[in-house]
DNA sequence: ACAAAAGTGTTATGTTTACACCCATGA
DNA sequence: TCATGGGTGTAAACATAACACTTTTGT
């Protein structure tokens, strides 16, 4: 029998993990990706996807890796905060860095991992009981994403490209949690260059709509 | 000889530390508290105060404890970000949570700790060479504190209470890095209730000035 | 008397919000 | 032809920014 590799320190070292709050939008409702825990503690409860920091990656890279593993998507992640109550995980001390991401939920290919019996989208307005302190993490992320949405075009990440302004507006309204005026919205988007017109139309149920694409200069902004 | 206590894990656990960027203002110039390292690595270089997370405290509590130990002051701390490049500390892997605090630098009683040969204030505009990635941490904190100062009355924390509006304005200008209009400033401060008039005057070099105090309702705002 | 800092209002500009009708298309 | 969603402009309210003179007091 192999002796397990052990790591020894002179002082206690908490484990470091990331939890990732993946926001998606469905029919104008904001949802988050949750995983049903297959093991104790909180077996059978819903929890945020997440995982432990690997030796060769930054914490942000860890969050991006978790996102990729859980959804098959690469997307920008944003730090929400640190969750470090000593007893937040009953097994051992785990300090978690919470990140949020906005993705097109229909593009996500959700993988139910080894320790996850199920995974699925849940409306933020109708969350189940959650494991650990994940309810608090989601609440903090909900506030953070609202702030971010005021300043950066993250709503464009929630919808497939290219998109109509109506689609973008629905996403933005879901993030902000309040209705927006259609005409003012168009002005804002074009003035801030959050989206630029593509020379194309999309045929909808009624009149066809002009489509827009995310501005390339928005890729790196904050 | 006593066997040292050892902590053993099945997976590698980075150490977790906080670094704290303590801002102060002197003659209208923004400064930060630095400590001269007394030990390798970076012996003799200037570094941010900081320390390792203890088992019974949250990371924010750790930052507040470090602040208290280094300055004798209790003050609000704000998360700046995580610094987690695997090789940022040559000894072992250390993930650092950077916090910032604004204090009255003349009230600080700086303690040169066991591993710190010296400690002192340095103007942000004239920083020495810094240990580890602390230059990047200060740069990030500089940006963060500017954002915060736009939204919250943190400038009041940089000056002794009670204060004149001229003093507060100098602090705010140092945080924002741009000059402000005296009349507009007075209006903003009173409208936002960042400070309320105390029924008192302070005799200065010339005409005496009315003094203000931080509004109690600002204690918990964000 | 003069130098230095305190105090005080108004105007212009820009930003944000509110609001209503016509158009194109598919059913 | 009608129901549905797409597209468009203007005016009011509000917030922000610019600007100059008088007062007090110590030297």
C-alpha cells in the first residue's frame, strides 16, 4: 500500500478554495448554476460549484478553471469577496474566494462532476436551501453584479452574439433588478459603445430587428 | 528537545496572509506605512505590514489585527484584492489578501516589530523599492481608495476630529488626486451629510474656521 | 495696511429621466 | 386587420462644474 503524500507545515494552513457564482438568464429571469452535493457534509443539498486552489495557479485562474470544468465555458470572472469564517466548513478550515461570472446559459455544457450528483440552473428569486454559507455568497454576488452592471457591459455576456437591443435590455434589467426605458437604453448603449450595430437584421416573430455585437474595445475594460 | 508541532495535510496548502496598505496624509500628501524588513528574503527592503491568518479569525479580522498591532489604531479595512502568484514569496507559497485602511497618521503609534528593523511613512509619490509584489499591491490600493473616496467619506478617517472643511478637502483631494472647488465641496459634504457642523470655531493662522465632525450615520455605510 | 485663509450664490452645462406614436411583419 | 414587438425625439428635472468677491484675523 502506498503511503499517501503528505504536506507538513509548522503552522496550521487553511485550505483555499474558490466558489463561483455563475449567472445566466432565462426568459428574462436571472439564475445561478448550482450543484447537488453527492457527499457529506450537506449531502443532497445544493451548493455552488467550486474547488481547491492548485499549486501552479493563481486564485483567479482557479476560478476560471472551475468555470470551464463546470460549464465548458471560458469567461471573465470577478472577485466578489472572501469567506473565511473559521467554522464555515465542518471538515477543516477552508477559506473561499468567491467569484462571479456571467455566461450564456444555453451555451453552457454542464458537467455533473464526480462529487456532484446533479447540476442545474436555479432562479435567483427561488433558491433552494444551500450548503455552507453559499446563500450569503450568492447574496453578496447579487449585489456585486448589480454594481458591475452599472459600470461595465457584462450583460452582453449573458446572451448569445450577435444580439438585439431588446435581448440586451432584458439581460441588463435582470442584472439591475429594475425596468429600463427602451429609448434611453438605446442611447446609453450606443453612447457608451457597449455594443455596435452589425449590418444585419434578425427576423423575429414580427418586425425584424437590427443586431449588435460587443465592442472589441470592451474586452479589457473594467 | 521538543518536537515542533506539525500540521499535516493530504494536499498542499498555501499559507494565507494579509498585507495592509495604511494610508495617511501629511501636509496634503498621501503616504503609506512601510516596514523595513529585518530578515531574508528582501532583508533591508521596504515592505507592507502584514501577517499570517490565525486559526480563530476571519481574514478581515486578521487585517484589522495587523493594523492594530502596527499602528495602535482600530479602523475599518477594505478588501483590495488577492495576490496569489505561486512564486510571489520565494520561501513558500503565500496567498495574500490585500486590505487598505485610512488613518490619522499622527495618531498612529508605530511599532517596529520583531522582524521589522524600522517602520515609517513614505509618500505614495516617492516610494522606495519594495519587497515581493508590494508595489503592485500599493498600485491596486491607490486605485481602489480613489474609487472608495468618490462614494464614501473615508477622507474623514485621515484627519483628526473635529476638522475644518479645508482639512477635509485637502484629504479628499489627496485621495482623488485632483483639486476640488471649495464652494462645491462644502455643498457636497453637507448634502451627503459626510460631516455635520459642530458648534465651535478653531482659531487658525488667520480667520477662525468652523469645525465639523463625522456624521454618526456614516459609520456603517458602504 | 496687508497677507492669508474663511465664507458665501448664481449661472451654464451636461446628464438623466419621463413620455407616445408610427412602422414592419406574421398570424 | 390586428396583435406584436421595433424603432424614433423632445422636454423637464436634476446634478455637476465653473466662477469672484467680501470677511476676519494675525503680523
